[in-house]
């Protein structure tokens, strides 16, 4: 494919091939980051990041066997299990997250799927968190269509459900649910009109081809996920992946840049793994088009940089937390997002706010 033409006029493609993804991923690093920036600046303010705070509302003793996960009941990671949290405690955490500057509150439960008696409690949590003026996100495992509808009716903005890795590598990581199960849940979420948050984990001992495969699967879904979390494995003692070799940070940055290029309108989240990343790597991720982070000192069960460290980093980079009206989180069909983006691009080209590079002529064509 002609990456130069695509980068100058990106479209929402859902028929990416492995070879095309590989071609982009493998560009000389400077070219890759340049194209990612070019596309990023068309649709987003390059100096803003969206901030989400996580809370584990039900911890540990999960029946699934995800090899990366400290919460799986199959492994002994020394984690103390906890029942479903009281609504008041969830709301108090959400209030604190809001005060420290998060705009979205993501609640995670270590379930295969929500049980009938649990869902009404989660629905109440969603209503209460939304009432604080925060966007809401939950990740509860597999859903059927009816459960997705109930979540939508409670006002849920985003549902997180990751593909985690490529189709090929998947059964090395999880045996208790299939790739197709995940795609089905995501279809129910989309059908219910909830924004999809779906990404994966790299650094799980997969090959490069698996990273291309993950990115291809994400981009070839019927709509690009509105939010794409790219996690670097947090290797937790007691899990089967505890000793896996660390991924080269440059490879991580390439994964982010490729996600940005092939899913131009999606928020790409620099997700788990920041605690072990230096500032330079994180800065490269933002340059590569990451525009969302988990904000707050804890992910679900593991550490994340504290707010002071993050404020300091963002200040150094001149990046501001994104502020937006909660009504903007309403689900829009991809075609509506495309027309909104075209309007935005026209406005930006007129003011040249986000596209100072738009007039640059490519002289040294990378094929
Ligand atoms: N149980 C639900 C499920 O898996 O659908 C929701 C919670 S689960 C912890 C959410 C996601 O967190 C997983 O899909 C995985 O991508 C990510 N995750 C879990 N453990 C991780 C780790 N050690 N490192 C990086 N990401 C991790
Ligand atoms: C996602 O992609 N990453 C988050 C969120 N979605 C739920 C979870 C990361 C978990 C890291 C390990 C832990 O803290 O337990
Ligand atoms: Fe359970 Fe989710 Fe962890 Fe898998 S990732 S073991 S489903 S909590």
C-alpha cells in the first residue's frame, strides 16, 4: 500500500492485511512516528490526553485462566480476594478520582461474566458514578445481548473487553474462553450502542507477527473501537508469565504508532506498564499518537505512577488533561464520527491549529 497517500488522507479501513500492518509497523522509526503524528494531528489536539481512573470493584478468585492475570484463581499470586464492593465505597473513590482530574471512571470485576444477582448492583454503581459528572466504563467479562442492553439503559458510556493478543497466540494465554467469545461480547456491546474499549497486551512472549495480528483484528472489527488500550505486560509473580522476557520499549512504541495509523479516530491508551517505563519511553508513546492514560496510583491490583509523577511528566511535555463535556461521550456510529472528523479537519486546516505539518511535501518516499 502507499503509506504516504494513506497518511495524507487517512480513511477508516476494515480490511487490513497482516502484510499491510507489518509494512507500517516496520517502517524506519522516524518515518513511522512522522506518519503517526501526521494522522494524529488531523483528528486530535496533539497536546492533550484523556485520563481514566481504574477501580477494582471485585478482586481475585476469577475462574478464568488468563496467563498474565494476578486475579486468576488458577494461580497463587498472594492477592487477597475481595467481594463486590459497596456502592458507597465505589462512589467515594469516583469522587476522589474526579477531584484529582480524571474524566472517566473504569470499574473492573474479576468475573467470567456478571451473575444475575450482581448486575443490578453494578447498574446502580454506573448511575451513581455518572451522577458525579464522570464518564463511566466497566469491564465485567463476557456479556450477552440482554446484559449489554441493561448496561446501556443505566447510562454506561464504555465497555472494556480486550482481544488481548492475536488469534494465533491466544490459546497459549487463555484456554477458558475463546477468541470468538470475545468478538461476540464486543458485538453485543456495539449493538447496544455502548462505546467499545478494546485493545490488548504486548510483552507476553508473543512474536512480532502476533502484535501485527492483534492490531489487525482490532482494526478489522465492524467499527474501530472508540478506545484502544495497549498494555505492556505487568509480569506478576505467581502467574505463568512471571519470568517472560521484557519487551523492547521501541517495539512498544511501534505498536502504539501502528494502532494510531490504522485506527485514526480512536483514542489509543498507553495503558498498563507505565510504572516500569521511563519518561522518555512514555514521551515517545505520546509522540506516536497515544492520547489517553490510566491516571491514579493503582491499576486494578498493581501499581501505576502516582498523580504527582504524572502531573510532573505532563507538565514537562506541555500536555494537558483533556476536558470534555460528558455529553460528548455519547455513542456515535462510525459514519457520524467520520463526518464530525471531516468537519474538524476543515476547521483545523482553516486555522492550521493541529496540522502545522499538513503542507510538508514528502521528498524521500518510504515504500
Ligand atoms: N475479568 C474481566 C475480563 O477479563 O474481561 C475484566 C478485568 S481484566 C483484569 C481486564 C484486562 O486487564 C484484561 O483483558 C487484560 O488485557 C488486562 N490485564 C490484566 N492483567 C494484566 C497484566 N498483568 N498486565 C497487563 N494487562 C493486564
Ligand atoms: C486494560 O486494558 N487495562 C486495565 C483495564 N483495561 C481494565 C487493566 C490493567 C490491569 C493490570 C494488572 C492489574 O493491576 O491487576
Ligand atoms: Fe479473570 Fe479478567 Fe483476570 Fe482473565 S483477565 S483471569 S477474566 S480477571
